C-alpha cells in the first residue's frame, strides 16, 4: 500500500475518532493498541494491519 493510501486511511480513522469525541489515549485503550501506534496510523506513517483495521471496524 502506498504512503498516500496510508494517509487517506489515517485521515479517515482520525475523523471517525473525533466524531465520537475520543482522545487518542481513549481510542488506543478501546482497541488494545498503543497511543503511539494510533498516532502513527492517523498520520499515515504506519500501515495498519488487517487485524487492527478489523478492530476499528468492530468499534465503529
């Protein structure tokens, strides 16, 4: 997946989080992943694994 795809996905994940009024720490806790990882995903610097995307899908 290209960097641009990661940024598009990251932007959408951040948008969903903000729509729920959640802080990064709250999102991370809900998904059982680190705050740093959530931040990297939202910035598009890290590629989300299918397992993590599934956790997001289940949450939202």
